[in-house]
């Protein structure tokens, strides 16, 4: 049998009258926070961003690589038209030729 020593009375909720202490409220928003990053931190952040881009890049598609190798090894594939197109693209990539005219 458990005997009680005393009992807790009913809990009365605290009622707010809608007034806020103005002195406490004014000091609440006067200070500002800031953060400074070191050059080392900025470099590491940039490296993390670059690694994320690299990780998101698609892997090498070996089926496409093998198909291109087979085309290059086929003597009928390499002709003047293919060579001219490849040369034009290389020249354009290096800025020597503008094919947009």
C-alpha cells in the first residue's frame, strides 16, 4: 500500500495580458551576426564545388568509344568528307575558322 505524503494542487496557466516589456524587446535585434571565411576555407569550398560537378558528370560510355574505334579502323569510313569536317571543327575550336557565315 502506497501512502501519499501530500498532493499537488491544480496548475493555473499563466495568462499574458498582451503587453511585452519594451526594454527587453529593443535589445533583441540591435546586434548583427557576421561570418568571415579564410582563403583556405574558400579554396576548400571551391574544390568541393568542382568535385561535385565532376561526380555529377556522366561516366565514359565504353560502347560509344568502341563504336568510334571500329569506325576509325574501317577504311571506308575515313574519306575526304569526314576529314574535312573534322578539320573544320578543329579549326573552329582553336578560333582559326568561323563556320557560322
